[in-house]
C-alpha cells in the first residue's frame, strides 16, 4: 500500500495507530507498508496467533499488536502500557477494544474498508497533533 508507505516515512516515534477493519480487510498489508516506509527490512507477519510482532527501523521499533483472539487482556495490558512509554516505539493495534482504556486519546484511527478484491477505502480520524502523518491533509 503506497499510502501506508507514505505514512511510514512520516513516523517519528511515539505514535499510536489503531487499525479498524473486518477480518481480511488489509490491516497486515497496511502494516507492511508502514514498516517499509519506516525503513524496516523485517518481514511483516500477522500477529493473530502471537499477539505481538516487532519490526526494527534504525532507532525506532514498530510494535504490531493484534487482540482478535483475546477476550481478556491479562498481563499483555501491562506490557502495552510499558511499550507506550518509550518515545522510540510506534504502536499499531488491531482489535484494540480490550485495551482501549490504556491507549492515548491522541491516536490515529484508520478505518479500512475493502471495495474490491485488492482495492481499499481508508478513512482517518486523528487529532491535529498527528496531522503530519496524513499526506495531502
């Protein structure tokens, strides 16, 4: 996804991005684009079964979290809270409902809606402090 790569190039660290879509909506593909734009050479995989993956890009770490299979956050909630304190971390969350109370209110929410086999429609919600992430905004 070219748009995800463009956003990835704008990431500075400390950002939180929530991806909202149905199953198979393109969330992991979007994270692939973010990682590529950020400069990571790591291979991006869906964290559906592992809950969390990390990708390095210089001094920055992209944390990709997927809570689809969890009914209770348990200890992962404490781990996410700690990840959020590091300004060199970028946190991307799928199915964020069970940890919503610890996510900052100043996050970028991206709604991904399939419009065809490979086409997607994206809608963004973000505070003014994150406007720099959105190309042509």
